[in-house]
């Protein structure tokens, strides 16, 4: 083929992809949720997916693929056809933490196409009510006075709550002991039963116990206070500006999805997030909607991978890689 022929073929291909993107979607979109029904990923997917369906005039079918802390469902997307019809609402654990903690079958930056950051939620540091500490300085002083005596619960090894407490240990220079659980619910139950002393968890997960006085809030891992817990100071206010602990959820597609299709998905998702009803429903869950460009989301993922890889290394966290 001559140079002119190749150029013409490239122009025709570009025109075809662009036309296809303008018509996208022409059939149902499968939205994978890498966790069971009822969790934050699932709630986000169903609320935003419903609005995307209205905007696209095509069904958005939520497909729960739970397992391995979100890794299995995320891997299913990475192995799907790169046509825009299979996407996922993945979280920090599967995209930024698991690649450094365990051997996963995908590369978060090479095998997935970021579409948009969807929502963020801060982690809250809480203690059991029998812990004699009411703020960060008192908790740190207590831990330093009793090295190796205080326990912190997590929802599992390598989970965000686990690494949040490891970062807390490094930042405050304290010695506290990790007690892993299989999920947030049993961790909270033992915290309520005074069997462990503290934990970091998503604010919406523990807000009911905080409001009931069953758990004592110490600090929010964010730079600004949460509207749902305005009396709780941030870690930045407590003198630890680097102790920012934020869970997040983002939409990803398989790598190789045409940029024009990714752009169309991005518009559908961000337009859905801009809807006042969608904002209100997710704000009730303590979630802050984000919405950004695919390029910014890629940089965001890369920065979080680097952040948690350093914490894992510095804290000497045992991995299965």
C-alpha cells in the first residue's frame, strides 16, 4: 500500500471510530461491581448506572463479581473486549493497593483504561469507648506509654484500613498491633465489644455507631471536616497533615478501548454525577462525587499506587507477591 493509501485508510478508520463513538452505546452496557450487593461500590454503580441508562437510552446492567477484595471483578474487566460495553466501578484496594500486596493478573495502568474518578470517602479513626483517649494527642501519648499493648482492627490484611493504621504508626512513631478480620462488620463488632482498641474505616460504615455514642471518633483522615460529622477534627488539624486516608471509587474499562469511546463513557458518567438527585442519594452515603478526565484519573491512580507501595515497604508489611 502506498503512503497515500495508508493515509486514506487511517483517515477512514478514524472517521469510522468517531462515528461509532457518537452512536455509542447501541446495546446494553455491563457495569461490573467487584463486591457483593449493598456495599459502597454497589450503591454507586446502581445510582449512577441508572442515570447513565437514562442518558444513553440503553440498559446499564450491574453485574456483581465479588472476590479477593475486588481483584476478581477488576480482572474480569481487564480481560473483557475493549469495546466500551464492559466497565467497572473499582476501588482503591483493587487498583492502588493490591498490585503491591499480592500477585494480581492485571496491571492497573497497562491493562485498564481509566474513565473517571467517581467518588471519594474519607476514613475515620475511631476508638472503643473504654480507651482513655478523646483526641489524637491523647491517643498517641497512650500508645507511646504502652508500646505493643494497643490493637487496631482492619477489614483484612492489605486492606485500606490496615494500611491506614500502618501509615498512622509510621507518622506518629507508635507501636500498635494489627488484628485482621474478614470484612468491616466483624471488625466493628469486636471494637464495640472492647476486644480491640481502634480502627480506620470508611466514614459511612461507622457513622451510625458514632452518632449512637457506641464508638468515639478521634480524627477524620482528610483536609476538611465532613458535613456528616462536623464536630470531628481532621488529621491535618490534629497536626498530621500527611495522614490523609481516603477511599475512592472509579470507573475503568479494558485497555485498548478506543479513546473516543472512553470519552463518551466519561461524558455519560460525569453527566450522571452532575444530576442533583444522584448527588443527593450518594451524599446520604457520605460519598463526595468527583468526576474528572481519563488523563487526570490515570495520574491519580499512579500517585496512589506509589503512595501505598511506599507505606507497604516502610512498614514492612508482609506481601504475597
